[in-house]
């Protein structure tokens, strides 16, 4: 268990992220616009010029109204992967067809766009498409998501609400976790620990805007061009408290087990070895938001 700290990064040294055969990755983006370095890492892990990328844009209701998709999605087209296509529907019946998931068999990366995480869950939970995304991750592919695409990745997700977070099931790409974007910028300082108290067997992670939490192998590593962070919350309902830890850009947390789905006790112990937590009481969380 160790952590290394570097200055905030304005460019990303991709040699620090060697492609590991058969090791999948999550790139969980906190919304607010995706920095180029995050796209760079996503395409690097997906295979560089050999990347076969699918974009899932169905969270946004405006996708079909975009007149020039090549211009709008230039961050994807301009990196010139082997292939880049959209995997999209607003129709649950279409999503349930086996042929809808077929393009995922050859994909090396999936990007889940922003919009409404509730729409994503209604469309795709329990479908062959979701099973195929899990298969892609298991064979060493990369799955990234921003904003609602961040929220849907975890096992449980916050659909809406601050003082009384409404919880629902996510895609479970990050087991025993709750991921919530826009953490600092939308002042979700109470919303996320409240969710932790509702799901005390999950770690609740708030991710700042323009920041991506990379979950790969035994490592957790936030990246981004600014001083963002991923904020880890562990609930202790018996004691009536939530413990918050900050993992900032430039830090790498090394775990003794695979980071995706690591037990809460192991994850908290590794974070605790680097810092003392901020303690939030249930009484504080019971107070109305200002």
C-alpha cells in the first residue's frame, strides 16, 4: 500500500499508463467538459490507432438533433482510431435485441456520454448490451463516462436529490461503489456522504469536474489539468459518521488487490495510510442544505 504525489499535470505522460494485456480500465469523468488529456488516455488504453471505439450517447435527448456529428464529436474523430461509431437508441425494445449489442464484440473502448443516468438505466439495465460492456472490460477494454456516464458506472447511483438522494441501480462496472460527478462545483459535499449512509456497504466517490478517476489493475489515479480530486466516503452508521478522504490529481493509490471492487476495509486502510480523514457527523448531514 503506497501513494506517490506529483505536481498537477497539464500534459499526460502516457508512458506512465502502459497497456496491460487483459487488464480493463475505467475512466470516470466528473463532467464539466472533458480535458484533451482524458481523451488521449482513453484512446491510448483502447489501442491507439487500432482502437475500435463505440460512443453511447443515449443519455442526452438532443443527440438525434445534432446537425453535424463529425464536428460535434471531433474529439473522437480527430484522433483517427481504426473505427468510431455510435451505439444508440431511445427505444428499450431495440436495446433488448441481441443484434444491438453485436458491435461490442469487436470494440476495444466504450464512451458513455452525459445527460440523464435514469434514462440510461431505463434503456439498458438487464440487456445484452450491458452484458457485452462487462465482457469488453473483462477482456482488457476501457470504459469511460462523463457526468451521467460517470454516475451510471457504479453499482448504485444517485438519480437526483441533495437532501434526500434518490438511489437506483447503475451498470455495476465499479462494484460496491457510488460515483457522483460535479462534486465540488455543484456543492455535493453533503449529497455524497448522505448516499454513503444509505448504502454503507458501498464507497461513495465524488469526482470533481474536468477530473477523471482512472481505475485500472491495483491502482486508483485521478488525472486532469487542474487541482481536482476524487473524494472517497465511508459510512459508519453505528457511530453516526462518514469518513471522507481526498485523492488529488498527481496522486496514485496502490492497493494490494484489484482496485475495481476492492473491499471497503482494504480501500479505506490504504487511503488512511496517506492521510487523516475528515469526519462528517450524521447530525451535520441532517441539517438542511444552505
